[in-house]
């Protein structure tokens, strides 16, 4: 891990235009605050919707493993439906939690998953554009790294399935910390800024892990950590 803490790794990471693109997308919520007056609720809703995007990308990554062996192809028949149900319920519970924290209750949308998505998309002006930017950058990384660079050939079906869960826990903790900071200091904007800072730092670390993985020749630990920008 000493190689990962090499200061020059940051410089090598940001020689790649995709790393700058990821950073730009991570900073977009600042524009939402300035232009649309977003507060904590739409920002948290955006990060929750990002988890759904990561779930879709995980399914695409798992499908990619099906081209490497018949065993993986057969495993997809069970793994993908299981992941959709399990990850979907995980996100659903997380979504209900953040909506209850927002004070909106159930009046702004139904309890069904689609109603929750509708609530999140309608929680802030221009939300669809920001979600679209997140989806676009993830698709670019998927095509660039996973397909064109052949990462799917070394992918492990089980590792791909469990990779996104860590980011949900990280975001969940960040939301709670941001909420306590906002309540304790009586400054909601500080909580919002904390969430953005934590998300940007998370994105920088993920980009560095992506570079570290490439230099390490496809280290599987780094690969699992680097998923889900």
C-alpha cells in the first residue's frame, strides 16, 4: 500500500482526462446550489440516485463476465436477479431513510420504489441533468476500462456483485455526519458543503485507486475498491 500513498500517484492520476471528468461531475452539485438554490434534501437525493446508477453499472459489469466462461454465464441466471432484489431492497431502505430525514414523509410520493425515485427526481430543479451526467461518466469509464482495456477478462462475478455495497454505507455515514453538523451548528449549508467535500474526496480516492490498479496490473483488491465512481 506504500505505492498508493505515493504523492506522485495523484499527478499520474490526473494526467488522464477521464479523472478530470470524474472530478468535474463530482463538483457539479456546487452549481446546483448556486444556480438552483439546492439544499441538503436534493443533494442527498442526488447521491441516492447515484447509487441506483452504480447498481445498473454493476449489472452491466456482471454481464461482461458472462463472456469469459460458461460457468460465469450460467451463474448470471441466478446472480443478476438476486442482486436486483437484494441491492434494490438495500437502496429502497436507504431511500426511505433519507426521505424521512428530509421531513417530507410519504406525502411527496408513494411508498413503492418508483414513487421513491419520482420523489428523488423531483426534489431539486435540474435533477435529471445531474443524474444524466453521473450516468454518462460511468458509461465512459465502463467502455474505456472494462470493455476496451479488457478488464472484464479478469473480473470475478462474486466480487462484482458485492462491490457497490461499500459506497452505500459510506454515503449513509456521510449523510448522518452532515445532518448532525447542520443541526449542531444551526448551519444547514455547512452540512451540504460537508457532503460535497466528502463526495469529492471519495471520488479522488477512487480515481487514484483506478490508476493504482492499472499500474499494479489489475490487482483485484484495488479493482473492487475502484468500482462505482
